[in-house]
C-alpha cells in the first residue's frame, strides 16, 4: 500500500503564497504521474495540476499562471507552488499518485484557507 502525506497547508491572505508538499512511501519514479486535486466545502473534487513521469505538466484553467507543480526525485517529493491565492482557492488539497492506468493512491489532504 502506498502512502502519501501532504503538508504545507494553512491560512493565508488573498494574494499570498503557499507551497504544498507531498511525501510518498514509494519512489515517485515508479508512478506514471503525480497530481494535485482539491475539494471545496459542498463541491466535488476537482483536478488542479499533474506532472507526468516524462516531466510534462498540465493544470486546470482556474490555476494556470498561478500554480506550479514540480517534483524532486532526490527528496522523493512532489510540490504545488501556489501564488496569487484567491478566496476561491480555499479547499482541501489532495496529492494523488497514478501507479497504473486504473490504480491511484490518494493522500489524506491538507487544508488551504484563503481569507479576503
């Protein structure tokens, strides 16, 4: 069983920045891709950003130009740098590891709250 642990969430004012981190219990080089999702209160879980093992990244239109996903193989970590945060970015953020086409692992999530 793969374990993913997110950290770095917290309370920040609008316009501020946070960096989320995701630590995996298995080498991230073994995954097809790593991603971040988020879920706001009363809403469905939404895609935020993804990094393929090739290095290709994709992100949701709502965060383009503000959020950046990256990875560090030496530290076995995945990051989400979030800049110019808005109140609508408030959500629980989840780290996701894709091991195969149909196998995904999810972390427990970290809360991000952006005050106006």
